[in-house]
C-alpha cells in the first residue's frame, strides 16, 4: 500500500534525525515530494501518529514528538533537592 511506503520512508527519516527543526514539511510539500494525494499522505502521517512518533496541531502542522524524559526512581526527589 502506498501510504505504508510513505510512512516507512518518513519513519526512516525521523530515525535519522532529518527533521532536526522538529517540524515536518507541510502536507502539500509531502504530496509533491512523494507524488501522492493528500489523503494518502495524511494516512501515512496518521500511522506515524499512532506509533507515537509525530503529532499535529491545527494551525501548526505536523511535528516530531520529543522523547519523554526518563528518570530512575532512585533519582526522584523534591524539586527543592533538585535545585540545589
């Protein structure tokens, strides 16, 4: 399926850190780059959103989801202790 090919290619590009500015190209730019319809590109983007790799906001566009800050339980403490 075409949308899966686009999703796989975008996933590879995400993993390679190609979108360092944290925003993906616009849907129109992706349509032109992959010679695909907006519906196909949007379905590919929805696959990546379901995988937790990207998100979207109306008026902002598609963005790379930052990795959550991971901290071991042994390092947890009060905010006051962390500031000192």
